C-alpha cells in the first residue's frame, strides 16, 4: 500500500473514528476550516484507489468502509520509518527520543514494565 499524504491521513483519521460513512459525514467531522466537499470526495476516491477503503453504492451515494485498521496502518508505516531513519532498529529510535527528551525516565520505566508483563 502507498503511504498516505497528510490530507489523506487527516481524512482517514475521521473515517477510522466513524467506522464507515458517506463523504458528507467525513466533511462534517473534519476540523475548521473544512475543505470543500469536492476536495474530500476526491481524497476519498484516492483512498479507495490506493486500497484503504471499499465502497458500496446505496442509491445515489457511496458508503465507504476502511479496508485497513488504524493499528495496521501505524504498524506498517512505523516499520518503514524505523527502517529508513533508524537503521531498522527500534532501540535506535527509542534512544533518539530519549536523547531528544521526548521520553522521560518514567516513560522508559513504564515501557520496560509493559515488556516484562507481556513476556510473562
């Protein structure tokens, strides 16, 4: 699957939140200033073309449903970032964020506790 543009991600976040819907539903959930309906419709069609959405024709409109969960998307593209920017090492990524003070000592303790709990 292709990576999403910023605008596509913004629309997908709304679609994941709603679960499914028509273009009008998505426009209404976007933050102000909202893009025009035609812009959102175009983005939704691109998302369908890229394989992120499926559609079902109902009367004169289409009902769109995600084909990939938000969790799956995060995993797939976070893996790409780790591979491209952190030598395919999650340890390098965590080290980077710790050095940049984006992760506190307490955050790291919680991560370690979570890992230990999952390994039991």
